[in-house]
C-alpha cells in the first residue's frame, strides 16, 4: 500500500511539473508587438501620428497652472510623416505637430532575449500604449497655447542618423508666426540616453514676446511592459518628482486619481503643485525611467494632473521668459529615457539616482549593490557574482548564524526529554510549559536563541532581494547552462525545486516542535516555498539556494559537534 501511494505521489508530481512547463511555454513570455505595430528598430515607427494624438492642445498646461481648456473644434492638420532619429542607443520619432517625442526604442535592450532584433519600447503613440515626452512654449505669446492648436514644425529632412565617427547629432525643427521665428532643437550624444531639448525664440516682431517652457510626461494607465510576466513580483509604476523637502517623492496613479476626484468635487487646487529651483519629474517602471530635468538656474512649478482622455501627466512649467522686439533668447531642459543606471542618473541631477528604488532599506541596499558591482568587475558574470556576494554575506554573519545553530542543536539534543515531558503531562499545557522552562534553564538553552540572530539578518536579506530585483544590470544577464536570464524565472523550474530540497534538508537538522500541528505546518513549508519561488527571478533563487546550502553545511557541522559532546558527557 505504501509503495502504491509513493508511486502515485511521484506520478502526480511529474504530471504537475509537465503541466507547469507547458503553461510557462504558452503564457510565460512577454508578447511581441502585433503585426499592425512591428517594433524592429527604425522600421517600427509608423509614418504618421494617430488621430488621437492630433487633437488641439487639451493636454497642454497653462502658464498660470490652472486647468487648460481648448476648443475641441480647433485642430491642426495632422503631419504626414514622423521625423525619425537614430543613435547608437536611441531610436525615436518626433511628431512635427508640437514637436513631441511620440515613440522611442532602446536598441541595446531587446524586448525579449530570444528576439534581439526587437528593441524594448519606452515611448509609444498608441499602438500598444500611450506614453510620450511632450514640451512646448506657453504663456501670453507661446505658440503651444493657441486656441487653434499646437504649432506644426518643419524640418529639412525626415531621417536623421548618428553616423560612425560622429559624437553628436542635432535635429532642428522650425516654425514662424506673427514675426517670431522658433527653433526647437534636439541634441543627442553618442552613448547617452539623455538629450537636450532647447527652444530658440527669435523675436522679429514689433512687440515684446512673453512665454514659458513646459515639459511633461504623458502616459495612459496600461500595465508595465518591462515587468517579468507571472513573477508575482510587482515593482513601482508611477510618477516621481524632486522637491527641496523630499529628493525622491513618489506620486502614484492612485494619488493622481484621488486628486482628480477632488478636483471634480469642486477643489481646483487638488492637483499636486510645488515651486522648486531646478528639479526633475520622472515616470518609473521596472528597469527603466524617463525624466525631464529642468535648468538648475530657473524656478519651475512641478505639477501632476490628468488630461480629458484620462491620461496621467507629470511635468513642470518654467519661469516666464521675456524677449524684447528684435532680440533672441533660449530656454532648455534635458530628457532622459533609458535604463536605471545609477551613475548616469546621478550625473544629471541630485536625487535622480533614487529612482532605482530599493525600498525603505535603500541605505543597506546601496552598499550591497556597490559590492556586487565590484565583484562583477572581477568575475564578469552576474550569476557567479551573486554567489560570491552570498558567500561574503554569510561570512559576515557567521558568528550570528553559529549562535543560532548552536541553540537549535541544543534544542535538538534535548528533544527526547521534551517528548518525555509531553507524555508525562499530557494535555496539561500549564505544567508542560513550566517543565519546559525548567529544562531550558537547566540545560542553559535560550528558546529565542535560534530566532534572534536570524531576525537581525533579515534586513540584509530583504535589501539584497530588492537589489537583485530592481537592478537593470540583471536584465537578460546569463549565468550558465539553461539560465540565460537572471531577471526572469527558471524556464524549467529546476532551481526552485533545488531550493525546496535544500529547505527540506535544513528542516531535518532543526529540532522537531513539540506541538504536532506546528510540526505538520513546518513540513509543508518546503512545498509552499517551492511553489512561490517557481516564478521568482532566477537570480533571487540562486541567492536562496546558495544561502541554504551554506546554512546546511554550517548547521550540520555545529549540530554534529554538539551532539557528539552531549553523548560524550552522557557516557
């Protein structure tokens, strides 16, 4: 009967494993763009903007930061062709109607590892999601605040490419109205994910020109395309801003929804607004960030809001700019659109590196990531670097772990005496507890000795968890054999099964709880944790497997030593 039951359990486990593998094959990878919106380098960019992006200017802020209202009937004729710009790290499309960046892909970061020809897409003009970087001139004479809609810029060509040997690429859009000539200039640099967007106002009219530059990120409420599918792990998707009191202030979509609800209830000041000197606004997602960085020398009003179509907007309006008749002036901002690389972000603006969000334990996570980077500079492989880091952390906590395992070993040594007490006192819990405390006191055992050292280590373990989860360096980073991407789950779920096995072995070294119900629950823990870890990124599972193996070796050695000493003393 026992043999039949064992065969059934093994067969059920095999069938379950095969079913999970098939499910992973069918649903476990991110979908590629549809045929109507291919995403392969510059060929992915459609020739024209969609009608939804050609509405007048209902998403443009006002210079006095009140809600904008534009006549729905006034529209600029849509441009026939987007302006395509290609560098070594950015492929983007600019809509001449307003000069917004409506599409942007990252050729150095494939959307999927098995399709290196399909770059990851950040900005999109509505094929899969709506996500754009917008900027313009508003105020008394700003062309983007006209009732007739936003300006339709002209360009000398429709294709721009950073050629070999060229370090910088400049794209200029021009527009003239009422004697004022406008140049919107995009300056891109080789190897950089940040570009400068500048406006040059040449006032050849007979009157002074007054206006302000605005820059904003507009996004719909769609899900994060950079999150690994079916991991069960959710990272922050939403806005963040810099303020003097908070160098990294998160404003989620739920926060903006609440602000919008209050505004609809009659509170016109419900939107978040704050005047800052310089500063930045950003939109975060897993591994990637987009941010507008303002000129440090000007005062800007940071604000969040929703447009009439329900899209989320975070941006800023700059200081008022006056250009006398016959004079020229220039204003600019920097746009970053790329991976969350801390060194790059820190160079752009203070606090921007905090968009690599390690959570409330960031002060522990930062040095851990610093150490991991240095290990990687030696080993050259993130998988082996994680293993080396785990070993170093284990060594750092060796004394605490040893104290914990010694306490567990002593508990294991006296488990026969605990069982005898249970048989002696039966269901009398009060007498049983008193007898246990006397036994612990006699044997010099601290019942919390096995827990406290582990609790002390938990902040480090949690910080490392977020380092491995949040660092873009782990994205599509191979280790060895079948693990070709440490940022997603093990495709064959072998590592989680090994992790569960190590948990089971480690459990056998621990003392059996006197409570039968607690003992049964603990026996289920390896199975429960194995199921949870099936969809965890492989890099995290590598850490847990190595940590468990080191713990088993340390605990086995200490337990064996103490049990030998106990037998010797008894003899």
